[in-house]
C-alpha cells in the first residue's frame, strides 16, 4: 500500500548534515519525495510503501546526525503524489528565531585522517571540512544555512568539490563550507618588523611554526577571531606576551598536541571527555600538572586547574603537529577589549603585540571567543559560552508574549533574544570597559536581529544606571524597557536552564550587584516567584573602603571585616597591608571605615578577598576573582576545623554575620595553623551556612529547590561541598551547566523576568 507523509522537523537541523541524512535514509528505503529547509524547520515530503514509511519515521529521530538536536517532529498524512526519485530542494527564504544555526564544530576524525594522508588531495590542507565538522555560525550571513549566505560564497567550487557536494554517497554531500587546495581559502604569513609576506599554505605554516619555536608571538586567525600564540614552555616568550597584552597574571589557556595529551592522560574523566568533545572548549583540568606538560611557571601561576584545549581546526592540527609543543593560545586582544576578528582591525590592534600574523582569506562574519568549561559535581559547567556552544537555542518551559531582547550586565557581557519559548544567547562579548566592547555589543545585536528576522520592542536590562549595557538598552529603539535586579536575574537564569518555573530559593553569591536599597549586594538568599522576588537573607553589611578600589585591594576588605569582628584598635593591629602601603594610605582607609557614608556590601566575593588577605594568600587582585582562586587552590583537602557564621532571624530579611568566622580565623593564625587548613575550613563554613540558611527557608516557605548562582559558584570546592550539604538535607540543587553562573548568564535571567512581567500584565500564563 502506497502512502505519503509530510513531516516537519524542528530543532537544530541546519548546518549539521540533516538534509543529506534524510536523502540517504529515504533513498535507502526506496522512498520518493523531497526535503527542504524552511527557515524555522526542515520539511520532508516522502511517499512509498507503508512499511518503508514506518521504518523511515522510526529511524528519522533515532539515527539523526550526531550534531543535530531534534526537538519536535510533526507529521500528517497526504494523498500520494506519484513522485519519482528523492530531491533536496533549494532552501526557502524565511527569517525566524526558530531557525537553529549550528555552532562551529571541531575537525572530525575522517577529515583529520585525510589531513595527514599524503595520498589524499586534501593532504595538509588547513581548511578541510565536511558535513560533520567545520565552521558554521561564525561564517553565516543569513538563513537558511546555504553556501551563498556564508562567507564561503566568495570561493567558487572546483569541479571535484562540486562532484562531492552533489553526490549523496559522499561525506561532503551538501557540506556548505566545502573547500580544497584548488578552490578554497589560502594561508598568508606576515612578519610585523619588515612586513615580509609568505603566501601559500605550506610556506605560511612552515614559517609560523619556526617563529613560534623561536620564541615569537604569532597572531593566528581561527574560527571566530584571532588568537595570540607563543611557546608555552618559554617563560621569556610568555612574559613578553603578558607585557604587551597588559595581562599581568591572569592564567593563559594552553593548546596541547593531542598525542602529548594521550600519553599523559586517559579519557575517562568528565574534564577530559569535555576537552575531547566536538565542541573543543578550553577545559579546566586538574589531573594534568603544569610540570607534566613542562609549562613555564608564568603560564598559569597559582591556579588549581589548567585551562587546556585541543586543536579544533585543521589549521591548529597542522600547526601543533609541526611545532610539537604546547602553545599559549589566548584571545587576540588587549585586556578589556573584544577579540579581533576583522583582518584590518586585527592588524591595527595586534601589531604592537604580535611579531607575526598567520592569516587566511576566509572572512569571519561573527566573532566568537573560545568557550571555557569547568567540571562541577562530575558534570560540565560553562564558564564562558562562545565558540562551539553559541548560538545553540535553549528551549524554555515558559513563553514570552512578544520578542524580548535582554542586554546583560557590565562584565562578561552577553545578550539574549527570546521569541516564544526559544532563547538564543549570544556568544561571550566581554567586559564593557571599552568603547570597542560597546560597539561589539551593538554590532552583534544588529546581526542577530537581522539574521533571525526578530525586531524586539521590549528590552530588559540591569537596574544599575551606570552599566554600559543599561545605556545601550536606553539607546535601543524599543516601546518598553524592563529593569531587572542583578541577583534576581542570576536566580532566574539558573532556574530557566533547568526549565523550572515553580518558586525557588536562590543563593546568589558574587562580587557585586546593585541592590534594591542602593547597597552593593552579593551574598543573597532570594525567593524567586513569578516576576517577583523577595530578599529572605543576606550577609551582614560591611563597609567597602574606597568603593571599587576595595574590590581590587583585598586587604581593605580584610580590614572592614576585622572592624566588624573586633574593636577599632584591635582591627588596626591585625590588618595585613602590603609592604608598599604607607602610613598615609592606612590612615585614609581607617578614615573611610569610620565614615557612615562609605558604601556597604553584603558580597561573599569580597569576603573571599578578605580571607585571602587575612591568611597571607593574596593582598591584591590583578584580575577579577584572583584572590578567591588562590584561596580555592589551597583548600582542596578537607580538614577537621570548624568555623560557623551566626544567623539573626529576628527581623526580615535575616542577616548572616561573618564576624565569628573572622575571629576564628584570626585565632588560628595566631596558633600557627597552616593557611591551607584555614582556607579549607572557611570553604566548609560557607557551604554549611548555605545549607543551614537554605534548610531553614525551605522549612518556612515549603520551597525545596535551591538554585546556586553567581560568580562565586565557579569555585569547585565550595560548589561541591555546598551541594553535598544541601542534598544531605533532602533539598534539590540546581547548578548551572549550559549557561554561565557568572554575569555571562545574566541576560537569560533578565529575559525570563521580562517575559513574566509581560505575561502578568496580560493576566495570562502561557506555558510551552
């Protein structure tokens, strides 16, 4: 019996070889019909014997390409149309946020084998790719995803590539970035000092490898922008890169040759599995030491884990093969600037940093920095969401009545477009400390809204009036702007990625966010319910002597916490100021602590800074979170010491006092207890406090889900100990995985808050 079925397949089904897969599946079963991209979905029109149709419908989701993500399959029967053969139709023009553009994908095993096969026509070709791997999001200029709407449109396919592209039996059947040495992009090596150029793949790779071995800094054009690379075993080269990039001590990521990694480690740990995944993020790995890789000591000083990455393009594979050593591979920018991705801009901004450039003539349409992943409680957690992950759409459990743009925070900026229940989070843009970053935000918002054909008239933003993202929100043409409190957005972000819409207790711990009372919040227990939140408990306020200066000078926060724990004179005697702090600065800080007008904070991030300074681990931070990172690095081993916060429940909100913990730490310092035991006991005290306060709030509210969010929960020691303590009380723990817990996840929470506000105004609850 002959039948015909029309099938809509929704999800990530563009740029992942889905149409070729459908073609092969249908023809293998003797079916006839067509498959076509329809912008928001793929439409399959298939007819044939009923048994074959049933087999097709069963295998369609079960055997789909590994890079696809089918979210919904809608079928309806239709009268037979006597079709003959099976055809991949040209894509229909359609613009919608429903479109799923695949993120960029690391080189697959088949292409890698060709890359090093001397008998293959793509031997050592730096732009080898196929349907299963290669550039996607960063080359897309429009949707649906076809070659003519990518930056590969500039390269006409040769006859051999065209044959592969048109052959349904070939791995490159409808691979849009298909290329070979005869028709594809080409490398170009340029020295800065004498402007000498070497065009051509082999000579450019040879000279770049030689420059790196000679200790030079090379700017390398990757998938989503330029990286700055140098020999990770050469301390002098690393120091030159730090000085030129103005990055004093923040750890560098290291790209490791895969054979070297294979000799040092297996593949069983979640961190190593993530490192080797097709997304190829920078992964924080603690099972491989810097000594094992023979890295220079100034690559990642004082870090509990190394940021490692594997080659993710053929160009990287060839370069790492040729140099044979680990390379520092850091973003192509100066500190606080966005990554360079345009060739002219890269030459202008990086020529004072790099000694040479390894470039190519395939344009990058959209910048995307390298993603960063940490493993928490045995599962990957995104610290920076960019290449390999963006622009994967998150399907929310609730809908927005109309499209919403949310513009994130000031640091680690991202934005989010939400239409219906689809949330599209931008790649990491960075800290909006520089006009270039603000321009990057504006350009990427424009690209997203035009690509997806979405014109949001509602914009959500942080309540802080001085954030550049807030300024952008007020410059964006919108009918309505919705301000969302910083920590409320954090909590909603965590809940949303788990598709939780019921009320949650949010533990929002970070460095700073403007509170509803004008104070600097950062140690918050919030009850998030619908579009509303209430502040249930918080760390007791202490002054921030010098405001933002105290966020860098942990010894100032130590003094503030000592003043809260002891009398004025005793606190002054106990404070450990750096050697370069003179009597005049100490006097100024003491005066600031005496003034009632000094800004106050409940920040747990600042408490970590204070404890790091108290025990002599780090008095100042040269980058965000440096003191906390140093404290975590020595706290991994449990100890039997016990510190305890005090909790005052007599008023609302409850207040959590750190003074007893500070007094215990001072006592242990005086008794000669080692800093690592003190650091471990402090982490355990914070974890126990989280469980105690959350448990009490759960008892009074009946809410049993606890969302751990905010940048403090990048700390693995704290997150794992807090999770264990919460679960021991029978509480459900929500931790970030697909969205960063730091400010990179704020935009998702802002969008959810705005959607809930809009629905409340409509008086309607719409759920997906």
